[in-house]
C-alpha cells in the first residue's frame, strides 16, 4: 500500500501550487499506480467533501491524457474506474503538466527505433541476494540457502531469517578466542539486510560489502565497508561504533546514517539521519555532523553540506531511484549496479542532467524510458549491456 501521508502531502502541494518538479513527477507516477488508487481516492474524497463541485472533464479527454502519460511512464494501461476518478478532475490536470514536460522532449521531430525493439532484451531488477564468507573461507550463497541456522562459529549462531535478512545470535558474554571475521557481500544486482551481533541493523545496496567480527569485544565496535551501506546502530555509549571505508572512518555511539563509498564515485558521502557522528579523513581533522547534514570526502578533504535531500539519499533503501538534476554518467552507474549490466556510450557523452522518480522494482526499460522522456537521448539493450546513443 502506498504511503498515505506522502500521498496527502503531494496532493496538497499540487493544489496549493507549491509542488516541485520532482513532486509533480512522483504524484504523476502514483496516479498511475493501481496499488495507490484507494489511498489517493480517500484523500481526494476528503478534499472534495468540503469544496464546491470540481470541473468535469469528458471521458475522452481524460482517456487521452491517461494514454499519453501511461506511454511516457512505461506502465501498462489498465482499466480506469471513470466514475471514481471523474470527481478528481482538478488533480488530474497534473497529468497534463507532466505531459507537457515529457512530450516536448520526447517528440522532437526525430525518427527513433521503436522502444519495443530497442528494449526487447529487457533486464529484471535486482533482488535480495548476497554471499556470506565465513572466517574459514567458506562461502554461503544466501539467496539459495534455506531459512534457519546456516553455521556456528564458536558460540555464535548465524541465522537466515528470511529471503533477505541475516542475523547473528550470541550469548551475552563471548569468548574472545572464538571470534572470527565474516564478510557479507551484495553483488551487482543484489541487496541484503544484516543484524550484527550487537543488534545493530545494516542494509547493503548493490555492489557493496561489510567486514565484521562475529562478536564485539574490547572497547569498540569496528566494521569495514565498501559501496553503499545504511546503518541503524544499537546504542552503547561505552563502546563506540566505527565504520572504516575508503579514505576515511566514521565514529558513532548510536545513530542512523548512510555511507556511499563506491570506488567508482569521485566523492564519499556520509549522511546523518539521527544522532551524531564524526567523520575522519586520513591525516585530516575530523568533522562532526548533525542530523540532516552530509560530510563529503574527496581528494583527502572533508566538506559539510547542510542542505541535503534526504529522500534522494535514502531512495535506494526505500526501493526507488530519485534523480534531481543528476548527470548522465552518475545515473548510469546506479543503473549498472542495480540491474547488473554494463554501460557503454556511442559518441561523445552529452552534458545532460535529469530529474525524475521511478521504482527500482521495475525492469530497466522503465527507467530508460523515463530518462528518454526528459532529454534528447536514446538507449538500446544488447544482451547484458545498455548502449547510450548520443
């Protein structure tokens, strides 16, 4: 079910003429999502009940708008309950706004190969999958492993809770001699969730990993990561939690934060949602950040960003791509990791920036179609490769 609070916010933003471009795009997508229909209608009923009758539009006009948006958003056209939706005509004017945004860029007088041909080798989205490497080198493919106990290391039990979560269970006191180090790796096209021995929760994005002990002893809790990882750290003031990554380290006591530290990204971004953390760069003075702030590490320097789009930062964990003025190469790196595809460019890579929202549960053609509709660019899929035609 769609988030009712988010639907209410988006509709109110639109009616108050305060909606940003990204909010318009998100609402347009929700209006085409049959799973969100009941929540949207409930919100509209509440609006309508206290106002004069809204303008009535003909079924033909509504259907024309819907067909165009459906084609642009790469979603199958479903049967519309016109009796229910006709009451909300004022809100559906939003679709016309989105059409103007999309069509002006989509139909630019050029002849293009049909999308059905260019995307005939469509690629499915990533799934919950990862590989667990034990301290003795044994590897366990988690997506094919049965639910239940996977292994024991000393007194510690490693449990697969469900298709997308791993948990460590250990007694209150652990013998340091039995501690070993494990590595959980989510491949390209995968993601996974982990509960560490101290109860801290961890989410791995595609092409990411975390290296950690089977029990935290001594005066600190220390892990190492690659890629992008979100943490909800269990509070323990007497035992700080430290995350080491390429070129830096983050120290916390108990907090929620996201680290994007992919090797192919020029910057490492640590974003704080709750609590307080310190970000250190090798050989440089550290930086303490507050909730809503982001520390950016590049060229062995740290800078602070206070105006952070938290929805964009956390979009991957919430199952969405959120682009807001992002350049093409950055977007294609995200697509390559999640769909486990190679990306190549024909010709010079254009200096283009894109905005939009699309679910990560869609096949890759839906994401590519959204990008095509917002810029003078085309894609085609060949085997496990996306070719950017510039």
